[in-house]
C-alpha cells in the first residue's frame, strides 16, 4: 500500500491528523487531532450533563415515566442544544476534511521532483 493511501485512510478512519505522523508532521497532526477531539469532548460532555439532568427529572417524578413524555423531553433537550451540536459537528467535519486534503497536499509536495 502506498504511503499516501495509508495516510489518507488514517485520517479518514482513525482520527484527523493521524496520517500526518507518517510524513513526520507532528505539529500539524496534533493540531488537526485537537481540532477534532476538543469539539467531540464538548459535544459529549454537554449531552451527558443534559441527559443526566433528564434522568434525574424522571427519577424524581417531574417527568412521567411514559415513552411519549420522555420523547418530548428529549426532543426539547436536543432543540435547546442544537446550535452547540451544529457548531461542534461543523468543526469536526471541517477538521476531518482539511486533514485529508492537507495530507494529500503534503504527499504531492514530497513526491514532486525538484527542478
């Protein structure tokens, strides 16, 4: 398997920036990885806090233990956090795409013969 294909597959399926390490571009690899991991952590922590509060409301009886009421509460929760979720998703998708494009650019620059 060619080095460029390995790097692109690492970026696409492992974590953005992983393919940069094959080309000894550790700084850019770390930057792309952090640009993905930080929004992912924000997304998960935000949702986990909200879901935990929803569970406590169900346990304390504020929300009836009924599938329709729980579905309504989850829908309301997701609509309240829609902007945060969209922002995190766009940042993660952008870092993923830019990481793949940058890996391709690096490999092309290294494989271009000098004049």
